C-alpha cells in the first residue's frame, strides 16, 4: 500500500463541522454557513475506515 486513495474521497463531517462553527461570527459567510449546516444535517459517516467512521459519528 502506498497511502493513495483507492476511491474518490468524500467530504468529512468533522472537518466541515469545525469550519461551519468557525463561520458563526463572520457576517459575509452566513450563506455558506447555512449551506454547510444543511449538508451536515444530512451527511453520512464514511465507512471505509474505523477511525474515520468514529470521527464522523
């Protein structure tokens, strides 16, 4: 194994949640934050790796 992705990567819940929280006080970013909150509400944890699944759940 060389560490390369074997399938196209998917967005991760943890990283998107952190960024979404950081935008809370940025007035010009509220449209992007709203979009991200909607995405997070429907996001499914990745299942390809136990650590990634645990971080996303």
